[in-house]
C-alpha cells in the first residue's frame, strides 16, 4: 500500500490528497508548532482514511521535554485507537529535537512496540520501504587530534566534541562482520576519510552510505556567543561564518577538519568540514540509506519546509532514509548499535524492520543502558 500511496501523491500538500493515499490501516500525524496568544504551542493534525481530520493541542512547547513529550502526545493521539496501526508522523519545532517514537505509554511499555511508528521527512513524500541494498560504503575518522592509528579511548568520549574516537575503527570492522560477505562492502578510514573522498562518491551506485565521525550543529545563538569570546573553541569558525552572513551551520568533521575548525583563515579548496550545504550539491541515485553515526547529526534550523541541516541535505542528495542522532552519542554505544543494526539488515529485512529490531534487542539485552538504543532515530 505504500507504493499505491506514493503513486497518488498530489502536487499540492493538503489533507484531502493525503487521505486519498492511505488505507484504513494507516494513520498520519502532522505535528505543528504555532503561536497562540503570544505563546508557542504544539499541536497535531490526525489524518485517517474514513474519518474527518481532527486537531489535538498538546500544550505549550516550553512544557515538553525528553521525559514527558512522548507520553503526553501519544496518550492523546491513540485514544480509542487499536494497537497495530501504521502511524506515519512528521515533526515540527521542538519535536524535531525529541525522539518521541521511543516514549513509554501509561502502562510503561514502549509505544513503538504497540504501534508501527514511522518518522518521515514529509507526509507527502513517503517512499516504499526497502533494505540497505547491495553496496555499503563506510567512512570513519577515529583520530581527530592524534596521528593515524593512535586514537585514545576514554570512557566518557562522545561523538560531539573533537576528542579521538577509538570506537569508530571497531564499529567499521563490526559492520563488516555483521554483513558477513552478504554484499559489497568498502571501508575508508582515517587519513583517506576526507571531505574530498565523500564528494568523490557523488554519482556512484552506493546503496548505503555510513559515516562515523564527529557531527555538529551550531545555531545563531551559539555562533554569536563564540564570536564574542576569543577563548571559545568555536571562535574562529564563528567569526568566519558570521562575517559571511551565515547564522547557522551543521555538518561532519572529516579527517583534519578539527584543524580547519580552529584556523583563523582557510586557504585550501577543501577544509574537511563537510557542511549540509555541500552535501546538497551531491547526487546519490541509488542511495537507500544514509547512516550518520555522529552527535547532533539530526539537528538543524526549523522552517516551514521542515528541519534543515544534514537531514534535509542528504534527502536532497537522494537518500531514501536516514539514521541520525538528535543528541550526544557515546562512542562505544554507537558501535554496539551499528553492529546490531547491520546484522539485522543482512538478514534481508527492510531498513525500518532492522532499525526497530535493533532497538528491541538492545533493550532486552541491556535494559538499563537506554542511551545505547535511543540515541539514534530513523527518518523515512
């Protein structure tokens, strides 16, 4: 039925067109952030096949956080809704930064185990589910401040600062083990894992692109603060961006990108800081999935067109689905998640099935380590 839905998408995005494209087993939720009486609130339009579109107000955006947003939202959405429904949802505003699909219901059980939840880029652009394809390209940087091969392991290393990431090498080799020769796998590591190498893949028939490194998002507030503080780690890049009228930036730090980040001036053609704007210029005609094993890779500026940054950039470049993070990701936790995900995908499952099986298995094996299975989200 997803193929049928894709075929009947109208040029204009409206509730009537969406209702024509879903079955009675489907539900769509279009989350919106809006201002009422001077206060920013969050609501959602519930779209079903045979019932009128209804609107639910979830309250002030400032009252929603990681702990209560999911339960408050889903308890209202699923009133009188039988378990097992396919639910496609598109987020807006504050909900772009919260993994609400992993919320627990009132009875303490995960909502995503009762309902088939799909976070989508846009409700008018839902694509047919598929697996990871036959060609996996994995790129990783472990040594950001040390010579190649000398990445230092720290218990508290996260993929959102410029420390070395010893877990990246382990992650890439575990992916190879998980795939077990079931498809073409190419690994590019450390000195070869440059911005130019990523760009050289444009136009090639890569079906899954996996990038493990540091990710970042800096909004206008962060850049302005760094611009005014010469001792700030971000001072030089903030100065360069704001001087060029750039008020936000998101991207990935490739090999030696940490040096460019702190440089007063950039003279090279490639600075090894792969920004979302640069990604949008690439083209991946066969790309079924992009995996960004990095911190904050799902964040960006919100607009009427959805959340910007790497999410939108890789979609523009051709990626059908995207696995990314909305927060800091522990180095070892990321490696564990990815090993399990590719093991599931190698069984021939769709990306959606492999992703949620991974979450479920990690939860069963280590229920106290929530970060290991809730750091990443899947956008379809």
